[in-house]
């Protein structure tokens, strides 16, 4: 018996790269905006901005936290904006955020939810 896969096609991936220790703040703001969850992993980053910021007297830590948030398209802009603000990404050296459309994704969807959408 082949299992049916429920594929979602109206989703966005928000990726936020921040200084170590900031991810919890970003996730908290994203959850308040309607995100269902987030994935965090640690990375090491370097780039040309480190040299320029060093001249300005700003120390940029190479240790980063990368946050993945999958959100429905209609909620993605709000989550993006709140994550940007929570991470203080308008400050030099704090990180970056970007959003990409997901062609398709799959996860467990309760049967009652599937029926509700198929019934419409």
C-alpha cells in the first residue's frame, strides 16, 4: 500500500544569519508573528565586511547562528520584518536575512486538515 504524500506549494523559507546568542530572540519574535517553529544550527562566517568593520572599531564574531523558518506565503512578510527587527539587522555586522520561495515541501498534515482543504 503506497502512502499518499501531502505536498504544500505556498510556502517560503526565511533564512536569518545572526551573531551567536541572538537566535532565541529571533525565534521568539517569529513565533509571535505566527511561525510554527524554527531550526537553528551553528556556523562560522567570514567576509570582506569584517575587515571594514574592524577599521571602524566594531568587532565581528565569526561564530554565527543560522535560523530556518518555513512559513505560509501570507505570513512570511510579517515574520521576515519582525525577525529583522529582533536581530537588529539594521546595525552593521549583526547579520543578514533573506527569503526564498519553496517549490514544494512535505510534512505531516493531520487528516482533518487535509479534509478541510479538499472539501473547500
